[in-house]
């Protein structure tokens, strides 16, 4: 018995060490590809220089930049609101500050891990620590992901209808990225729909992965784990059936996800206006960004670094000079992505220490 416990403790320790090493690796990799992408972008135009770029930033209108900052904050806020709206419908009350932390964890870890694989587990961890049950966490994240994909598809269609010719002006490589991103989102919508509405599908998938874990001896005690899994799936299915009848709530989640995408695009629009852009070109910038967001999901790189930059510059060059396109891309990307993940990273650290302090207080009672 003691030997079994010792092996379990050793396994947990090894897993923790592996997770820590993976985070360090992907963190370093993210920084490297970020630096590389900036260097490549700077080399796109021989007239580009960093002193000239800093002058471009310095001359930006403060008022429009403040609105861009507000869009970054609301971008984080709307996702958290979407998640906690589902929790609240099952009487798991959550404060707005907690919703901000949930969203920040998703955005931060999605940005620094390939294919955004680390976002939802980090959010689930914070929600679990706040006392929310596993079935409700799973349901909240799946519905949010489903509406997230729907919102991207809807806004891309809107962007196309506003200015159809812009899509065809992208080069061949950019069009391939956008098409691949569109097909990927359709695939996700189908997958999340099956998880939410085809419960036998979810049951088979969960049992499949549990069997793999058992064969690899990562999980032990097959009967108890299968029993626990069946209990969780049963609770999840009951909660999912209750939520399916709440059309107003589902509509609200979709609306919040659309607003989150609009805020993301709003950052670029306000930076464009802050740096001398004309109001008459705002709809073109909006359309370009919908295509950029769609195309970004074709790349499994952390934060789609490189692909997003390429698509933005390729699109901006259709309505402005190449040098202006590079300056706008670097400035707007710096706010909409890098500044955003800095805020989210700080929020994740704060939430982590709040959890640690709460656990310490509980042990002292």
C-alpha cells in the first residue's frame, strides 16, 4: 500500500515537472517566434525604420488610442461574462471579477500554447477552485466555444457582404489561410454540436480516452474511474438538457461572443483612426480584420504569430501604402494581442495567489 502511494506521489511530481517544463518551452518558443515575426515584418519594406515607427506611434491621437485600450478590456470581459452567464443559470453565482479571471486564463494560455490548447484547461482549473461543478464547467466552456466559432463565421460573412471585392484582393497564400480557417471553424462547430447535443458521441469519446489512459497506466482502478466518468457524464447530460430549452440564454451567449469579436476588431479600427485613417475606410478595415481572424485559425502556432501578421499586412496594403500597412500592423497588433496577453498574464498571477491565500486560510481554520 505504501509502495503504491509512493509511486502515485512520484508520478504526480513527474507530471508537475513535465507541465512546468512544457510551459517554459512554449513560453520561450512564443518569444522567439514573436521576435522573428517582427524582424520579418520590418524587412518587408526597405523604407521601414524603427525611429520612423516610433514617430508614427508618438503622433497617434490619444482619444482614439484610449478607445482602443477600452476595447482590449471589454474583449476580455465579454468572454468571461459569457462563461459565468451559463454558471449563473444553474445557480452558481459568480462575481464579475471572477469572470474576468476566467477569460484572462483562457486568452493568456491560448496565446502561448499551440492550437490554443492550454486555454480551456486553465479556465476550468480556476472555475473548479471557485466551487463550480465539473459538468457545469464542461457545459459552460463547450457552449462558449460553440458560440465563439459561430460568432467568427457570422462576422466573416458580414465582412464579406460589406466589401466582397476585398477578399479576392488578398494574395493566393492569404486566401488559402482564410479558406482553411473557415473550414476549421465549421469543423469545430460540428464537433461542439455533437458534444452538446449528441450525448452518446460524448460518452464514446470520453470512454475512448479513458481506455487509452488506463492502457498507458496513467490512470488506475478501471471500475471506479468508469463509474466516476459515467456519473459525471450523466450529470452533464441532465444539465445540458436543461440548458437546451433556454433559448434566450443561448442567444445571450452568442451576442456576448459577437461583441467580443467586435471589440477585437475595434482595437484595430481605433488605432487606424488614431494614426490618421479616414472614416470612409473604417468598413474596409472591419472587413479585412474579419478575414484575418478567420485565417488565423488555420495555423497551430501560439497566437497564430506570423500568419496573423502576414494576413494583416496583406489586407492593409489594399487600401494604403506598404509602409503605412506595416506601421499600422505593428501598432495595432501590439495593442490587440501583446498588450492584451500582458493584462491577462497579470490577472492569471493575481488569481493564482488569491487561490493560494484562500487555501492557506482554509488550512488554518
